[in-house]
């Protein structure tokens, strides 16, 4: 009996740090000295040099997105991502905690997008600091520092998960098979009152429901709602907590936050992020779109 209890304790203490997709300021302060932990600051480098959490390193968000076939802001090829991540001093055994500025839901969306990128590359030891740098500073318990901090380059080898990054064909097939498209853009974009670009058709993916991404944070801030509140927001938006879903927006940025909430916090393993989103879908006249409001553009 005692031997069984001892084994269970070992198993619990050996659980990967990635078990917590969202971590608090106090958790970070208690764990940031661990040898395998890297704090990845997502501010602009200019702001990072002025203030950041002690020991954190910086990466520009733009480095995590690239242009493919005329479409900007898509996930870069695997070799480029491996090189980028390794250059930051992150290896396959590193637990990465992402530190957005935390001033808005947009900051949390960017962090979620980087989080998703790690997951697509097969790296599960990654978390996001709830509320970001602002929450850390507003606690008034922990210091900030300025200047630059870099780590020795490491080797990072991806284990690419193709199923996590569906293209337009796969998205259409999923929707035709009953998956729910969840539009994480503004209400105006969803209805077709506003369109994302000159080449795009206004409207939404077939059968989509609207769940604006900034509803997921408290008053549009960098602080996520409690799980109970998130569940109520999903219910009010007619978005089931489980089942096949495709999160999309214009370029896969805002939708990343909704994917993070659905997949990582609410446990919907069938939620997927559409990287190309409407910049790919709406530019293809063959792909169907719904339009609630018909205006002449």
C-alpha cells in the first residue's frame, strides 16, 4: 500500500509543467528560478529594453508569422521556426512562459497565437501569464528590470502536428461534416457590414456563429474571465463547450485567443484554429460564404 502511494506521489510530481496553460503572477514568482523555465517576453524590443520581468528574454511577434502565396501573417515553415526558437535558447525540454504586455485582449491573442505555434510544432511545455506584464507590475510585489537579456542558443526539433493547422479544403470538409465555424471577429465583420480587404467578400463562413474574441477577457483587458464566466459567455453566444469547431477571424490572430480558451482551458480537444481565416477563404470565389447584411461595396 505504502509503495503504491509512493509511486503515485512520484507520478504527480513528475507531471509536465505544461499541465497549466494559464499561470498567475504568484505562480510565476514561485517558479521562475527553475532551471528549465524560460520567460518569453512578447513586447516590442523597444519596450522590452525599458521594462520587463527579470530574466525574461524578448521576441518580436512579427517573427512568428510570415507571408505564403501572397497571404501575410501565416505560420512560418518548420525549419524557420526551429531556428527561431533555438536561437532564443529554447530546447525541447524547456518550459516556456509567454509574457504579453497584457494591456488588451489583443495582447492575449498574440500570446495565444505564439502558444498555438508551439503546440503545432509539438512542444507542449508552454504557458501564458494571465494578465501579462501589466498584471505582474500592478501586483506591486515584484520588481521589473531594464536592458537586454539573452540565453545561449539551443537546439529545438519540431514534431509537426499537421492536424492542428487545416487549410481551406480541410476546413470546408470539416464544416460539411458538421463542424461549427466560430467567427471570432467583430459583429460588423461577421454580419458583412465590414470586410477585411479589397479582395475579400464580406460575410462569414457557412453556418458560423459569432463570438467576439475580446468578450473572453475582462472588459477587453489582458485578464481572462474565470472558467465559469467563460462557460456562460459561450452559452450566450450559442457555442457548445464540446464538439468539432473551427475558430477563425481575419488572419488567425484574434481567433487564437478563442482557440486557446476552447481547446486549452475548456478542454474541447476538437477545436481547431484556421490559420488562413477569411484572408484565404473570402478571397476564393469558389468557397461559399454567408452574409447577413447585403451592402454594396
